[in-house]
């Protein structure tokens, strides 16, 4: 079993001014439990994390810390990539969800869902309520 960690959890963890900072710390403490298995994230999430932290903090040190946490700390989080097959599945999902105004998923969100489906990921750690009902949330 594995849990994919979404960008908003990592951003909140690293940005103490984020309103979800305490919740992010709680979630990551909870994810130390073996019930959820290995923690992982993907390249599209890394992009969102780095871009958002830079836009909101303008602190190179915070962005660097995020990069090193995600890419250089395999004990904390495994890093994986979207494959061409998952990318194609994500495009199909996006085209389908783009028809639903009540579920306005981004393409990155569709990549997350497709990665979860293709890799038998059990859970998603996120603060994004748009995922409710689409996958198992932590």
C-alpha cells in the first residue's frame, strides 16, 4: 500500500504561514503509521510545489528545501515520474472531467488520479476537496 502526497500538503508543511500548516504536520505524523505504507509523490506535484512556494514566499531557501525534501530524501518520500501511458490516461480523464463544471479538475489533478490508478496507490493525502469521491483520501 502507498499514499501519494499532493502539493498542497507539502506546501503547507514548508510554509509556516499557510493556514493548513498544523494540519499538514498532523497528516505527515499520521502517515508514519505503517497502515498507509510508503509515501510518494510525482514530478507534476514537484512542479506545483516549487512554483507555488516561489510565488508565495520569494525565498530561494524555502524552494530549495522543498526540492531537497522531495528529490533528496527517499526515507521521507519516494519520487516517481508520470509515464507516457499515464499522461495519455490523464488526458482522457481531463477531457471527461472538463465537461463537468462542478468538478473542475486541473490537468495535474488528472495526472495524480491516473498515476494512482495505474500504480495501485491506495491513498491520496490532500487538502483539495475536488478529489472527494474520486479516490481514497487520508
